[in-house]
C-alpha cells in the first residue's frame, strides 16, 4: 500500500512538462512539498541540536530571522498545498504536502526535551537542508533561464540518486572534514614549514586566494587524472561519470572513497602553506559553488573568459560519452593546466552529444554504486 502510494507520488513529481501546464496545481503542489520537507527536517534538527546540527551553522540558526523564516515556510506549505488540492484532479501531491506540513507543526509543538548526544559527534541534517536550498535557489533559475538542454526537467532521470548523494555527504560532514584534514594535519605536526608559511601568510589577501586556487587545481588535476588512468581507482571515479544527465546536483554524485582521497590530497597545500583562514574559507565557498556551476545545465558562450577559467562547456566535455571526450579537461579552475599537459579539448561551438560511460556499466542506486568498485 505504502509502496504504491510512494510510486504514485514519484510519478506525479516526474511528470513531463506537457502534462503539467501552469494552473494544473503541479507547481503549487511541488513547491508545497518542498516547504513541508524543509520544515519537517529543520524542526527535527532543532529539537535535537547536539546530534543533528552543525556547530558552524549555529550563527544562522540563532539569528533573529531564522525562526520567522521557518514559520513562513510552514505557512507557505499550508497555502500551496491547499491550492494544489483545489486545482489538481490527482490529490497525491497536495495531500502529501499538507500531511508533511502538519507533521512539522506537530513535532514543533511537542514539549521540549533533552537533546540526545553522542559525545563529540554530530550529523549535519541542517547543513543538508540549507545546502540544498541555497544551491537550488542559486542554480534552478539559472538553468531555467539559460538551459543547455531545454527538454531536461528539474526532476530528471536519476535525480533521487543524486539528491541522496547530497544527503549522505552533508549528513557525514564531520567525518568527511576529519578525513580530509588528516594528511595536512600530519604534515603540519611533523614538518617545520615556518619560513614558507610566513612567506605565503604575508602575501596580499587576493594573491593568497588566487594561489590557493592554483595550487589546489594543480594537485586536483593529477589526482583526478590518476583516478582516470589507474583501473582500481577508475572504478570509484566511474560512479561520478555514470550520470547520464548533467545539472547542478549531478556534481554531488561521488563515491565516498573518492571524496575522501580527492579532498584530502587537494586540500593539503591549502592548509599547510600558511594561508590566512579567511582566504581558505573564501576558497571553500567558491569551490563549493563552482563545482555545481561547471556541472550545471547552463548554456551560453563566455567569450574570452573560457580561456581563463573553466566554464560548463569545458567540464561537460569531460563527462561526454563519445570517444573524443575520454580523458580530457581534468582541471576544475584553470583550463591552461590542461593545455600545458596536453589534455585540453574545447571544440569551437560544440557540446557533447551524450553523457555517461559507453554501455553504462555502473548500476543504478546509491548502495549498488557504493559496492560497485569493490566487486570483481
């Protein structure tokens, strides 16, 4: 019964544009469901802050505007779900959104209780919610206004897998951060880099930011290329390349092992060379948004900028499934690195015809993809 209901809900969400014109109640129902899920997850996180919230986001949660914003999300969920129920013949979307909004309100009205603790450990549920909302509001309008593939919808094929990748990496942000910092922490504890750190730390802030981008991109280039050339590592990286459609959320599809290895090695020069903390934090924000941007379903020519920085068309060629797209465009920030090492490919005015791996050998679903590299 529940399985059938969930299947109907997914089918409603994934309806083609032609079957959900404006005024059909699909848009209001989908938006109401987004509001309801957002409110429910945030209410659950706020009731268990020691376990389910990220300490670095305390400033956001404790701001004077946060709770009024959450109330606004709840009210919006009620209004839009009611509108969807009135407009749409199939009530699945509206009913689900209304039920989820009521659930969020009920959980929020329960008496306060002691927050459950795992000493020193937390899960980033609030990070997941704020992460998806921030990136979604940034890139969904951009992809609608300047789409590369006009027929590609927001809830395209495999969107659920990619959203789950976002969920896992956000939830385990503490584990990923610890493992990412392990190599640089080891180097700082066992080497004397005082002179070098003093030199880089004394540079102008903007120069530091540009050097961080350059150094991390150089390391990332070779680690990325290694994941393509060594068969055992390719099995992990092939999960990322298995996406048959590219958009802002597709960049989240990365095997857990690859995330740890790639981030740990790439971040090492950034953390050991003595750059200012503010420059490092600025770069982390830039690369976070930039990674989504280069995967986004965004078209358009960027003119002379294409020669200086990586743009979506450059990275889309890295994901192309045709022969000319194999093992090219490894850089994330500066295409000149690929030019220097002979892997640059940017045919004038052309995009790949398709994405993924020829034959599509990687299975569907997060857990099957997690196990895939370990299977013979």
